[in-house]
């Protein structure tokens, strides 16, 4: 879990892993290509209409589980929503974007770490 985000980052519950996860994986398999992207809110709304309990933060946790466990190959997340890359090149471009974001976060962390000494 991540400090300050315990509720959002706690491990998947049995309800989430046994009930919601299979439904979400099944639904995402039809989302090949950017034009078929589905947003976090659209997924939550559709599942809530069917009587399932899910919020945006926990859906992000489920999506993270799907991606880190290779349950949907090539699953991309953009401002347009979640979708499966149509080809290797599209996935490579997305991975490059993730690397840029990862580096930007690292730079901020390093800067803040150096600022800790200013409090002493």
C-alpha cells in the first residue's frame, strides 16, 4: 500500500478478484484500437447499472492488476480511456510515454529528497 492512499491501494478483495476482475477482463478484450476506448467512468457506470459495487479508484487498482499480471495484453490507458494496442509500434510508443512520466516523477522525488535537509 502507498502511504496516504491506503484505501485506494490496498490489495484486491475477494469480491474484486473473483467477481469484478473477470467481468472487466472480458469487457476489455473487445476494446481493440483507440476508437473503441472506454473510460474509467463508463466502466464504473455500466457495472453499477448491473448492480455491482465499484468506484473509480478501485477500478484503477483492478486495471493495474490486469496490466501487471498480463491478463489483457497491450492494454493502454490514455485520456480517451482504456484500449488494447492494435500493433507492436503503438505499444512501443505508449511504453516510451510511460518512461517519460516515470523519469519526471523520479526528478521530482530527487528534488524533494534534497529539500528534506532544509528542515533540519
